[in-house]
């Protein structure tokens, strides 16, 4: 196989997102990224990061149990796999929980946001994901370099603490052609 066709097949190989395993405390608690098991040695980068505070969108404030005028920390990122944008991700976290922490920095450190939440006393112990397929907005299509008519996968994940407090809402927009969603769990 030529170098060019090998590179082409690598780019066409879908990213296998193992939802249950990737969110295990064993992964982020050991300082690894939740992406570490998904990329299988491929090149993943975050080429766009924006972090700031703003008033929570109504739907987010509702899930986080915050008043409609509450401030949240917003972390927006674009993930690129093998030089192809594959995901847009926007996390919303209560500002009163994360202000002044590494979560408000571009690089949150080993284990990412979930490890930092645990250090702050808000360790996620359960996650809920809602998944739907839809057509992208024009901005999403442009940022993901999607072909005309290509759908996206919209995943909305909520991270919850032992006491049931929602401490993060993460809205992810995935290029549907770049992913296989895999779920494995005990019966």
C-alpha cells in the first residue's frame, strides 16, 4: 500500500467513541484525557479554545439548577483528528464552583475538567448523555469543514456529583462521518 493510500485510509477510519469507558473515573482520575482510548494512536489536537464567563443560556441554567441570570464558565473547543476537524465542544460550568481554578484556563491540566472538578470537591460520579442527529447550522458546517448535506451528531452530556448536583453541561457537535458511537455495559 502506498504512503498516500495509507494516509487516506487512516483519515477515512472512523473515530470509535466508547462512551461508557471514556468517562470512567479510572481514565480522567489517572490524569489521562477522556480522548486517550478513542484516538488509537492517531493525532488529535485542539486548535481553537475560548474560555470565559457569561450568563447561562436558559436551557443550561435549568439543567445546572441555576437562576436564569447566573454566570457560567464557558469552555469552547474545536478538536481536529488527523488534520480534519471532527468535533465542536462547549462546556458550561457554574462560575461559583470553578472561578479561579484551572478550569478557567485554556489548559486544564492532566485529567482535564473532571479531574479539576474532583479536586474542587465536585467529583462527577454519573453522566447522562442525550444524542440526536440533525443538520448543522451554517457556522457548524463551516467550522467542521462538512460537505453540503452532511448531518452532525449532537450530544448533550451532563456531569453529576454524588449528591446529584449537575456541575457541567457539555454540548458536542460531531461530524457524523467521522464517528462510530459504541456503548458497552453489563445487562
